[in-house]
């Protein structure tokens, strides 16, 4: 076999159906060849990362289109500079830096001073702290009941001193005082015209009547009332009334009525210090004040 140079202009080769001629100049060089026409090469497998020639089929399979691409895996992009406001892709690093001062939509934990406008909550609001300050002209509360002093173990001691305070030249307070077992106001209380203070017996400025048409044995509910009786008299029994109770008896007839001192009761006549049953003359009126459940003092007009 001979080795050496071969100098030709054209090559004639068998195509299988005849001879074909190709000039030597049309054969691509090994280094930096220039192709013309449509050049085809084998398509590498997907994910191939080598020096093989990439066909159009390989490129179309391996890369996303410019319009509406669907990415898989973990796509990466350059992180934009802080405060960038363009259509550039925002990486997770950019987002975490930019929204670091903002709370997530769920499970947010605020610190420092939180400011906002026209805040509307669609669920419960819990405020944990020492002081809650509301700077408004009017505070509208739709709830029908406001609970004060709500602690884990409420008692009269934990309630002591709690209530309402209105700031003025001096505090105007309406508080619960445990030592007196009372709601206590630091100021006068005035009701509007036509209104009045009342308890279970009615208007405190009036004495409600308990009208009787026959003999009546006084009951605890008579305290603070006027027994308005026309016949039969009134009996005052032991342990019916408490210390400080008072009852008025009015004779609504033209005949005498007897006020009977019940068993175990001492009824003192304020006029002469005597005790025992009393007679209330026609149209007479007397009041009994009880020093205890068994001791009363009686005085009045028409009383003997």
C-alpha cells in the first residue's frame, strides 16, 4: 500500500444509483468549516452537556420558549438590585430582602409601632399589653355587653377599684369598691326630668302602697312600703324585718285599727317608751323602724 499526497480537482463516487462528482473545494475543512444549505447532524439525548453539535430538535426540547414558558426543576435567575421596580424576574433572595419589613398574610408577628389606616377585621381581635390607647372622637361599640376585670380567677378582690374613669380637672370615677360592696361614684348623679331612681319597690322618691281590705300579717316585702288598710289591723311578727327596715301603716277607715306586737317582738312607742300593742285612730298614720329583727320603734299621728 502506497502513502503520499493525492492532487485532484474532483472526486467521483458511487451513489448506489450512479456516479456523482464533487469538487475537493466543496468538502468542509476540519477547522472552522463554513457550511451552506441545510446541514444535519445526529440529535444528542436530552440533558447532554458536551461538545457535540446541538440540533434544532435538541434546542427546542431543552430550552423554554420566550413566550409563556413552563419551567421545571429549580429555575435560577440573577437577583435584582434592592428597590428595583421593573419587569425583571424577582428571585427569592430579592423578595425576602424587599419584604423583610412586611408581615406575611398568615401568622404575622408585629414589633415596634404598627401604623395603618381604615383597618377592618373580619374575625376576633386579641390585644395583649398593659395599656390600650384609642385616639378617636367617638367610640362606637356594637356589642351589648362590656366585660371589665376579666382575669383567669375573678373575685371581689380583683374587681376592687375597677370601673370607669373620666379625665377632667380631677378624675371622675365610677368604680366598684369591695370594702363597701358597692358601686361608688366620685361625683353627684343627676337624672333627667321625668326620670327617677328606683329599686324593686319602685321610685325611691315615693312610698308605694300595699292596700289591704282585711287583717294583714306584715311580710318582708312590706319594708319601704305603706300598708294601706281599712279593716282587720296589722300584726308585726318576729324575724320578718331586718335592722334598718321601715314600714308605714295608714288607717284608711273611720274606725280604729290595732297594730299587734307579735310573739318575740318588742315594739317601743316613741311617745312614752311603753311597749305592746298600739291603736291607730281613724285616718291615722304611723311608721315603724326596726333596730333588729325583733325590736321596733313606732311613732305617728293618731297613735295610742
